[in-house]
């Protein structure tokens, strides 16, 4: 299996950023790591191994990016409005640095946004906000409203709320999205959501599924037994869904 390591200085983030590429051809897959995760986690969690056949046969090519969650949405020391601004800088890095890099490596036009847990939020959020770049989203064990505490997971903005948070909260902005041009692009995509029946984010997924249905956006929601929020579960899920 082809494996490549890449590192460059990001002008949008003003720091070095790293990523790994797996495979040589096929649909491009933008892989976001879990909460505060790293670009090598997808490999370390055994998820690359679970996709060996698809990678070696040229069906998929993975682009596993790093996160800056500790500097942005998951920071406890940076003021909430600055956390979201840093997140937007990360989004620009993805859109204006990583995506062109993926197209340079692989001219295949079909792009999949993928993530597990907090990575699922990143995948869903960026695809909803910029649907022109994506054809499919695979989101496993995701959380789609970061403003509210869920179970023992805290809200990430310390009760602060503004327009930028609204437009980066899928369960807030999507129900109020009525722009036909954007909805047309979203309806060309397919969203696949998977979550464990005992996962505290199950209701988030059901709410997102209901909104996608209301907006006539193609999708499926699959509910697995148990919590299904660990690497071993995701290994099985990616074999089926990615």
C-alpha cells in the first residue's frame, strides 16, 4: 500500500501542519481525526488496515489531516469567540491548502468527508458549509451541537453564543437554510451517519437525520448495538460504509 508523509508551513494557521496519504487512486477521502487527535491516529486505530483491500485496489485514497482542536474549539483558556475564529482559520487551511493538494495528487473529482467522533463534526460541518467540494459524507459517532452539554461532555463555548457559532453548528443553521442554490448542491450529496444506540450523541444524530429528511437531502442513519464509540467499532463501520 502506498503511504506518504507530508508537512508544510500553513499560511492560514501560521504553523507547520502534517498529513498522511494512503493509497494511489480512487475517490479522495478527507479524514478528520477524533477530538484533539493527530493525523496518524487513523492508522494507529487500525482503520487504514481495515481498508487495505480498497486502498490497494485503487478504490479510495485517504488524506489524513492533523487537528488544532486544542487551539480552537476544545481550548479551555482561549476566549470562546477566539476559539471559533481559530476554527475558521483551520477551515481555510482545509479548503485552500489541503483540498488543492488532494486534487494535485489525484484528479478524481469525487471527494468524501470522513470522521469519527469529533472528526464527524468536522466532516459534516465543512460539507454543509461548502457542499460544492464534496459528494459524500461518512460520519461515525458524531456530535453536531457543540454549544450544549451532552452527558459528561461539556458545552464548548462557556454559554457564549454569536453568529459565527450559529453558522458552525449544523443543528442550528441547517433547519433555517432555505437558499435554493445551496440546497440543490446539498441534495447532490449523500450523508451516511452511524451511531451506537447507547452513545450519548444518539439524539444529535436523530435530530440531524430528521433535518436532512425535511430538507430532502439524501442520507441514511444506521444505529449500532451498544455504545459503538471505539476504534474496534469504527474498524467494522469503515469496512461497510466507506
